[in-house]
C-alpha cells in the first residue's frame, strides 16, 4: 500500500513538475523490485535517474537468487542509470561486476558528529559492549555472544547489550545456553534517543558482521569516539584500519573476536586512542558536511543548485 501510494505520487510529480533528476535509493530483493518501477517511470518521463545502492546482500540477490531474465533486467537498469552511487570502493567494483558499462561514483554514508564525550573509565563498574543492528547470523550476533561468554569466564567484569530487531529470542536462548544470560541484554529496537544513550554508556562497540555495506551503526559509534571491533567485509576496510582506528577480525573467528574484546576491555589507554582516531576518521571523511558537499557537486551537473542559506 505504501509503495502504491508512492508510485501514484511520483506519477503526479513527474507530470506536473519539471524536475531534472530522480534520485533512487535501493537495496536488494523486494526493495529492488519496488524501485525498479520508479526507474521505469523516470525513463517513460524522459528524466535521468541516479541509483544509490545500500543493500549489503545485493550480490547474493543478483548472483544466487536471481534467474537469467532477472539478472538481465538488473543490468539494464544500471546501464540506463545516469549515475550509480556506491557506499565504498568494494561496492563500486560490485556494481561494475554487474554492469561494466555503468557510471559509478563512491559516496559514503555519513553521520552527524556529536560533542566529544569522556571515555568510559574502568572505575565506573562493568564495562558495556554494545551491538546495534538486526540480530542474527549475518551481523555475527551469535559469534559475539560466544566470544563474550569467553570474556565472562575469564572473570572480566563486562556486560553485552545487543540492541535491534531480528532474532532476539534466539540470541537470548543462545546466551542462556552458554551460561551468560544475566550479563546479556536484548532491549529490542531503539529510537534515536535510546540509541544515543546506549552509545554514550558503552565502552566498546562490536559489529562482527559476515556481510555489510558501510553500516551506519559503525559510523555512529566511531563519531561518538567509541573503540570498535568489527570485520573486514563490504566497505568496512575503507573505514577501519586495523590497529589504527579500530580492530578487525575475520568473520566467524570467535577466538579472534574474544582476543580483540579482551584487549579493549583491559586496556583503557587503547580504548581512548582507538576511539579518538575513529572520531577523527568520521570528522575528516564521513561527516554529513563532507558528504553533502559531494552530493551538491553531483546535483550541480544537472542544474540543481544548493538553496541559499536562510
């Protein structure tokens, strides 16, 4: 129903307003098929369109889940796009794998940079490890719980917060089976204020994903000055340099994840150093201002100028 209402509204806009460009954000599966209708509308109206790729599992959708006819249609839409925007160099390569003729630029995700907080000190009690995202195997939630169980067995005072939707009950059962249920909290999906509060209370951010684009949760944690441990998948290696502004472990390597968590939990200086450099990375490359300047330059090619400041 929401998609149908959006299509009808777009038809009205294309018929009544001389907009020179249609900017389409899309992911995989149902998102792609919904947005493909918008691509066709733009073509019928004679308007150029930009495809802005966000789906971390788009290559699985294209290579494994789509038949030959569907793959041809995907290639056709990328070929007809005036420009495709990728979140990282790796995803630029993925789009070119799908359609070598596609025009592709990298426009990374961006986040607001809040005031710098004080790093959480050991004297404040058990340190909090925070996970944000859809709970499940793709995000490495079960790997994280297993690594955290090893942390607890060594006697390190810590708690794990797995915030987000997804397989909440299964993750809690997994923690119970490992004997660490009382140290693991799954509060569900958080609103903006709840997310900010958890980020401010955390000492370490962990996102051991098996597949990603450039996760917003990771960028938000870095902007808060949190020390992060994550995996070199998707666009993450363009954001995190191991040992410089975060720690990287291979996806599914529970022992390496345990070791990285142990380093961060037991070394306050390392947490401060990595957290400060992580924030610096966001300020330099992933702030909203930097990304909007790039997007403004793209829009100017189509005669769309920034609105004057009020």
